[in-house]
């Protein structure tokens, strides 16, 4: 690649400039880390920490591990989740001779019952629900990939 050359920014950061269009870019241009100020080493550490956790990593724990503010860790963790989700879009599981298993469950939307029996409502009725309940469906190839999805209802999950 001879059509670019190094061009330091006034802040001292390393950048590059295209010889053809004279446009500036950095090593993070076009990635989820573009327009961020953290060093690349922190991003790579965040990816390693985030991916190696079994049940996910909270933004608070990530902020402590990277020694950054909570808001920075929150945005970074959501960018990592968004990138992982975009990679799964359009993926199809199953095929000739493959066994695919599907399971799901309802999560959220819990309404705490009143203390007195006479004040309680039947939470099974639609008028007494808060609309936050979601269906989480997981499709898994046997001994292979897994794909989760979140829907508002079972009917939406089937469609």
C-alpha cells in the first residue's frame, strides 16, 4: 500500500492520509471504534474481557477493569453487543442432515401483587399487565451454533 502516508495530528496521534483523495483516516476508521479517544489497547482489552465472561460483563465491572468512567464502559459494551448482533443477522441454522432445537420463555413484565387480598388484581388478564413482557426464543444446531431472538409475543416469534 503505497497510496498513503503517515500524517501526525496536532494532538500527536498517529494518522494516515490518502495520496489520491488527500483524506485523513486512522487505524480505527470504518470500525466500531471510530471517533473514540481511548487507546486501541483498551479496546482490545475490553473485547478480551467481554468475550471471555461466561454470563456477560456488566458495564460497572468493565469500567473498573479498564479504569474508565461508567458511561464510557456502557457505550463500549453496547457497541460490542451491537456488532456481535449484526454479525448474526441473515444467518440460517439447520440444513440437510442437521438437527435444530428450539426453546423459548417469557421474561419481564412482573407486577408485584398488593399486600391485601382484596386489593389484588388478576395479572393474567391483559388489562392488568404492563406490556413489558417479552418472549426470548433460542434456536440451536446440535453441537454447533446458537441464535437468540427477542419478540413481543409467541405469534410474532412464529412469523
